[in-house]
C-alpha cells in the first residue's frame, strides 16, 4: 500500500463525521493518514448540529413536562429557565466531545493538522505554509448555512451562532421550512420565547409525507408557534427595541433575533478546487461517482459536500465504505434505500421509506393505513396533542415500503421499524407481530383496516 513518493497514503480535508470515520478506518487498514480541520473536531454534527440541538430539545421539553405533571399529582412552584446555564453546560459537553475525537484520531495514529487545507494539485495539499503530499485526497468539509441576499441580512444569525447567543431571545423569528427551522422554532418556543416561523411555501417540511406535513402544522400551531406560510422576509431593520422584520405580505413583526434556516451549501470556499479538475454540479456540490471519486482521479469526496442525503449516519457509512474499498480491498457499497430519519420538533417526527406520493409513482397501486390518537400520558395531563401514524404498503408484494409517525419518541420507535423494513417485512408480518402493551409503538402492528381510497 505504501507509496514512498508521498508523505501520506490519504489526506482528509475536514474532521467531521465522514472525514473522521474514513481516516480512522483507513489507518486501521495500515494507511498513513493525515486530517486537516480549521474549526472544530467532530464537524457540524458534534459542534453546531445534531448533538447540541438534541441537548436543547431536552431542555425545551422540560417546560411542558412540568405542566403535564400537575394532573399527575405533582405540586411545585413555577419553574424558571436560565439560558446561560444551558448554553454553558452545552459548551462544556461539546469541549469534552472535541477531546474524545482528538483522542480517537491520535489513537488510530492519524496525524491531526490544525488549519484550513488548500489543494495545490492532485496529490498536494497546503496548510498554511506547509505542504503535504498524498496518494489520495478526500474532501469531507460538509455544508455551511446559507442566508440569501436581502436588505438587512447581516442582522440575521444562522444555526451556527444560535446556540451561543449572549442573551436569550424573548422574541424570535425563524425563517425557513426544513427540519432545522422546524426544530429551532420548537426549541425556543419550548424554552419560553415568542416564536414566529416564516416560510415562503404553502406548507413546511418539503420532501416529507404529505400527511405528516399537515399533521405537523396542526400540532406545532397548538404549541404556540406563530406559523406564517406563503410569505418571506423583505427586509430586516434595527430598531431601539430589537429588529423590525418587514414581510412580503406587508406585515411587520418586531423581534430580538432572526434565525435564518433556509438551507445549507457545500463548504468549498478556499479549498483550491480551481487548481484541479474537480467538477462542481449546478447546485454547487462536488460531483462524485459510486466510489466517491471526483473527476480528478486522485481526489474523492463524501458526506454533505456532495449534496446527497445530508444525515450524519449516512456520512459515517460513506466514510466506512470509502476506506474499506480504497484501503481494505473490500467492496462495500452504501445502500441508500430505507434510511430512517427524525425531526426533533415537539412532538417528534420519525420516518423511513417512501412517502405516499413517491410510493404511488414507484409501485402504482398501494394500500394506506393511518391512525390518529391521543397519547396515553395526555389522557391525564390534559395536553391537547395527537399522535399520527401511517404505513404505506405495496399492494402487489404486501411489503411495507413507508412508515411515518409524529408523536412522542417517534425517532426511537422508527429505528426498530427501519430494521424490519430493510429486512423486507410485509404487512402480514406486521399484523402477526405481538405488540408491547401499553405503548404507542404497538399501534404499528395493530392497524388492520386500509384507509379508503379516493
């Protein structure tokens, strides 16, 4: 494997989930590996993504739990929330995880280089004034929040900054309709802010099943989030009391902070791609083949920077597949079918497989099973919250090809459903599976009557 013409067998640019996994796996196969990172070990997920987001979701859910407890007999004074405590404890946990990633890389004998790497040619990378040569270069720099051009955009913050605001925003405008926007609207609403969510389309969560989208709008509105669809921001102007947000429908709202969650773009700035033959797609992502190779034979890319399925576990799987193929001599393609995902709004959304529209296009005739019910906990808590579940079945094979849920613990439940669906479980298998009682999850094996066709 060793090619002594180069300093390294593999040079990885970006120490996020995909880059770290690829580096560690490659080193485990005996490769000489270096990783360059200019911000923080662990990438977006660990530092300004999945991990801190989930911690903040936990914090947001305590508020309603205190209220729910009253009808169960608990008496206590009104709870008070302190933003600085949450923010600073989060920082401490992320610092711990940064150190864990550093230890994992060093333990695998991967050289960690602090700095932004710039590609000089197909086998050379510069970090500052230092040059490194490598037989193969892997780009795993992920995505970066995108805020469009409009008057006052400089007054908005992105998901990178919102975790560490100096002051808690009592009034918050969230712009966007993807899972990041929906999650942060729920987080700050749960922490006590007055939240308005602004989305240019008729219904948020584009790409999710239509029933889940409609149910989510209904349930999220119940929590107090001010949902404003088919409208956009025209301008943001500082005023003595905060920020004045002018909307395209003529409405004006005054807030303390405007969070833009309108998508992410591949983080390619300063990489030196102009020095090599790496093709960029019309959407601004690095184009790769099924082996994650770019149009420059010695340069590879994986994870969010390629514009595929932008999920941390997908980047991990791609990093593992890349290392096994390139340095372990193993064919290990990632299967992108039936990848489960969750949206950590309140309540949670969990989904795996095809949406109803996708299933109709793919399989033709399908059967639908739906259920809406009040979670058992809320029969006493009094909270007006409904769980929704949906199964989509291919009529010809009886295989369950889509499962969607909005309700407590939806993400946890959907992980198990995903295993069954990847194994090819049919509706008959679901029907003959004994449920765990009393749980919400048992509803997935109790839905017997197909939804009437239109």
